[in-house]
């Protein structure tokens, strides 16, 4: 399993990997917002956490279609599915998700504080947003894995996956943003939405890979 | 260990591709599947591996050891695709499959020597020629032990010498008690090799 994790990490940073695509997209989205919204620093600071979350969410969805498709195109997916007796397929999917997260999504979390400066956010707000992204983005990857597994056989499945997955990621977005606001706006709570966010991630860490494994088993042809 | 298929039928997209296939293979035996294009050789192999649902009949392993109780756990499936990543080196690819599949047999370098690719393991897989890629995929069969080999056109793209070397590898696998089911036109040179001709009539 560790070797699968290492392989996917290596692939994401080598030529053709998607590690930087997401970060550049994230940067492009966040950098254009101040131009569109105008030079109202207070407004920017106020919408900052929400914009960072939306940007990160969309950037997460960007590379998801390659999660299983790349393996399907070169035949590896057949062998991963056949390996079910040794490594439960859901576990294989979970490891692939973690590798995808570490390779393509973690860079977004790392870039978020820097991009928070573009939005004139305070240090505390930046810290809270980065923390909620760190806890919340795995959930998006886990849901996305189920979507990617369903659409694995479609040649242009990228957009379909986004459309399938986006409605399911809304709870993650809501609790992520409200926890980020809770950390700075005084009467709003931080702990409750943050804990629900953590619970969502843990819950989807089980449900997502199981659903994806089911879809992959029935999707081979 | 025995591989038994009874009245096996397969379909693709609701269309029956073959039906009524039956065979029984003991340790050390091989089955050569021949037939024109579109006669269902690949579908048969994928159905045996369990990658496609069976339309009818049954295929199973009897008397498998504890390590290899089911077909999925006992099989090396070599399809049309090589299941190797072009961005990784040949060694990295093989090392991954060796770790993932377990039951290590030959070392990575040893396996590459065996298929005649010694000394180029450091190259990215994408730089290899078609025949070399196929040979690297064959090396994948050697790095982990599986008693049952399902081979779909294993020698596609191989030159004469490599074909002969591969026929030798299959013979050795059978001699060591393995089972080979291959869709190939290559004469295996094995005594116990059964033949299965698929076609319109089958």
C-alpha cells in the first residue's frame, strides 16, 4: 500500500502530473477577485475566507478526473481491481485518494495563506481558513473519488465529475467557511462548525472509497 | 490445483460473444486459445479473470493453496495494455508491482535480464519501443509469483528472438507447476497443451 502511495505521489510531481495545475488555477482565481470586486479593503477582508474556500474547492475538482482514468488507460486499473483479494479495493482507493490529496490538494492548502494576503485578510483569519482547508479538503477528494469512479469510462468525464460532485461538496463548503468566520467574528462559534467539518471528512473517508470501489468493480469492461 | 470452466458464456454490451466453453487444466498444463479477430478471445480471458461478469456457466479454481484460493488471487493477467506508467522508470514500475502484488519471486534486475532488458531499467518506460515495453510487461509476470497466467496476445510487437524466449518462459512456468491460458498463435512446444479454437461456430 505504501508503494502505491509513493507511486502516485511520484506521478503527480513528474512530467504530466497535476500537482501544479491546481495551484496555478487557484492563484488565477484569487488574483482576479480583487480586480473584479474593486479596491474596497474591508469588503475584500470580509469575503476573503469564502473566496479562498470556493477557489480551493474548484481547484480540487480540477484534477479529479485523472484519479482513476490514468490508471484505466494504461491497464493498471484492471490489476488494482484484481488485487482485491490481497488489498481490499476500498483501501486501495483510500490510499489513492490520500496520495492525490497529498500531491495535488496539499499544495493548495500551503498556498492559501499567501493568497489570503491578496484578500487583505488578518493573520488570525488566514490561519483559521488554512486550518479549515487542511481539515476539510480531504472530504472533497473522497467524494470526488466516487464521482471519478463512476465516470472513469467516459473520455471527457472531467466536467461530468464536477457536476456530479459539486452538490455533494456544498456541506463541506458551508461548514468550512462558517468555521473560518467563527474564528474572527466574535459571536459566531468556531468549534461547532469545525468539529462538524472534521466529522464530515471522517465520515466521507469511509463512504467515498467504498462507493468508489463499488463503482470500479462494476465499471470494468 | 485445477482451473475448471464449465459451459462458460460471455457477453459484451448484451451481445453474446461466446457460450458453452468448457475446459479443465491441471498443474503444468497450458491452454492455447486461437480464433479470428472478434471471436471473443479477450472477452474469454477477462471473464476468466473475473473482470467481466459471466453470462452463464462457471469458472473456478479447485484445490488452490491457502495463498491462492480464488482465481483473482492466483492470476497474473497480461492484457493488451502493459499497466506501466510512462513517467516512471522501468525499475520503478516493476518495483511497484512487485511490492503491490507481493509473493516476490525474481528480483527486478534479474527479471529484466531474463527478458533481455538488462541495463536499461533506469530509462523512463515511455522511452522504450513497443517490443521493449511488452518485454517489460512480461518481466512483471516474473517479479511476483502467481500460479495462473492469463495472457492476451502476449507476443504482440515482439521480435522473433523475444518470442522464442517468451515461449521458453511459458514452458518453464508450466514445468514448475503453473497453468497458462494464452490467446496466441505462437506454438508453445508443450506436450500437455490443449487447444481451444474459437470462432463463429463455437
